[in-house]
C-alpha cells in the first residue's frame, strides 16, 4: 500500500482540480491511500470528504503582499500548520506530497521538504501565485512543477526549467463524459431551448450578479438564463421558465454545462472545465487592487486563442463593465452560428490536454512500485 498526501485549498479552483488528479491516480494505483491536508476552516473539508478522501485540517495563515498586523498573527498559524503537517506526514508514512496551491499548501510543502519527501506542485494560472513561488523552493530530487500554460515557464528561474511539465489544468472526468440530456432534464427544459449559463463561482460574484439583473430582459429574449449566483443573492427577480437561478450547482454542473450554448463567468481555473466541453466563453476577469491580475492574464490567453470574448472596463483594471457590452457579447454569439462553432473549436483544442491524467501518471511513477503498471 502506498500513501500519498495531497494539499491545497481555500477555493473550489484549488480543490476540484486536485480531486481530479486523485481520481486518476486511483485508476493507476488501485491500492493507493490518498489523504488531504487542508485548512481547518472553510470549504476544504466538505469538498474533500465528499470525494471519499481522508482529510486533516491544519492551521493556516494568509500570505499577504502588504503590511498588516495580521501578518504577525498568521506567522504563528503558519508555524502551527508546519508542525501539524509534519506530524501527519510522518504518522501516515507518506511517499510524496502533491500540492494544488493556495496559501494553506505552504506549511505542508515545507513539512514534506523537511522530511525529505518529494514535493510536486501545480499552478493553475498563467503566472504563478505567491504560494507556488514559495513552494518551488521545497522541490528537490524527483519533485516537479506542473503548469497549465506553456508560457508560464518564463516566470520561473532558468535553473529549474528542467523540472517543469506543461500539463494543462486538471479537470474532473465528469466534465468529459457529461450528458446534455441530463442537464436539460435537471433544468426541466425541452430540446429546443437555448441555454446561457452564467457562473459566479461557488461563493458568487456581486459584479456578475448585478450585470445579470440589468441585462436579464435582453438576455431572456433569446436564451434561458441559468444563473449560479452564490449563496448570498437576495433580490426580487423570481425564477421562471426563462430565468433559472441557483445558489450553487454541484453534481449536476457537468451536465448543465453540456446543455449550454455559451458560458459566461470569471477566468479562474474553472474555465478549463468549459474548454474540455468546447464551450464558447464570455469572460469577466476579477481585476482591480484586490487581485494580482492573474485572471486578466488567463482571460487574455483564451481571448488570443479566439475561444472567448473578454469584457473589460474602460480603465482595463477596475471600474464597471457596461451592461450594453455584456448584452452585445451575448448577442454576437447568439446571432452567428459560424462564430459559435469557431470559438467552440478553439475552446476544445485547449481542453484536449488531459491534465489530471498527465499529473497522475508522474505521481504514480514516483510513488514506487507502479512503474510496470504505468508503462502498460
């Protein structure tokens, strides 16, 4: 039996890709025992345990790029997370550690390095985040860095170029085998209904929700608008046959997405789920002073590949996107079947790379005792 540790979390964008890798790893190594080290607070535990994976919560401090008194407090949380992770890794006799990123992943990666365990990490965004930059310092020997985008390698020191593997982003297998008929059944729609799927993320996005509110009369002239709004949405727009709001769509999401003609939302790691299904995209990247600009970079990649239309504020960084720009983007897809087909094909080409399978194979080969199985 081989024990392999996973870490990462804070958002679904860190956890779901990790779960996709875990599922593929179990196919390669049926006897593998996977456990997950994540944040002792937040959504991490519920998502991981729902996938049947043992979860250990550890203290985690946020990595901030600005001066704050809370940085001092979080130093002690990070130290606590390191000590707890080290104890867990020793007790579970982990063979290696795979990190999916997020601030919670730093203490487990440091702990694994202190025990001389190989550390593997994956970066979902076009440019590496702070956690990934720190975690790369713990990669020695057999360890590797996986990236979603080929150009991401330029952001790392040249001396570690040889340990970078371009894998794409891991996507759960359910998205590759999704059934649009099941999505329509869940939505209670007929075969002739045209679906616009709008995603605000698992926690919702106020900016997207407000755009939906303002644009809904125009959108519903053409589409059934399926709106994942997040749990905190509170307004007076009732659900109808043309507008279907949901706080969160979980197990049914792959099928609902398969039934959609267009998908609109942010440009985090989740856009790779859309690409796997070959969906034309409308992207509204998170931007402004509260972000490092990673979603803008991701969106530009999909825009350059002609897989997405990107909404932007006049300043390009912050401010409001106009409702008319949103409506125009939807209308341009709605009225042009050739455009939809072209963008769908470009999207599908990006989604062809099996990130979960590529990463799982490397982990299996380095776990010991799996070489012959992986070569078959």
